[in-house]
C-alpha cells in the first residue's frame, strides 16, 4: 500500500495502480469525472498509463447536471 491524498484526505491505496484502476478501486465511475494529479489535470486518454505514486495529491471531481 502507498500513501496518497485524495480530495484533501490521506488515503492508502494499492501500489502500481493506474488512474483508471484507482477509479475502479474507489468504486467510482468514469463518466463525468475529472482527475487532477499534483495540480495538473490529467487527460482521460492518459488515465491508462499514468500511475499513482506515493505522495501524489489527487483531486477527483464529479460533474453533476441539473436544471
């Protein structure tokens, strides 16, 4: 397990996860989601190749529609 910060809270996650695998691990869908890693927005097409590293600061944002 490695220590990261997700949405401002310390969290341990398994080593060697890609961002896409992290979403699955956290039981989050990929629709209408944005991921920021260390203050940089990661493009959706990079989620499969970018790995979560110890100490990463991640923000995962869900977009909500409404009227």
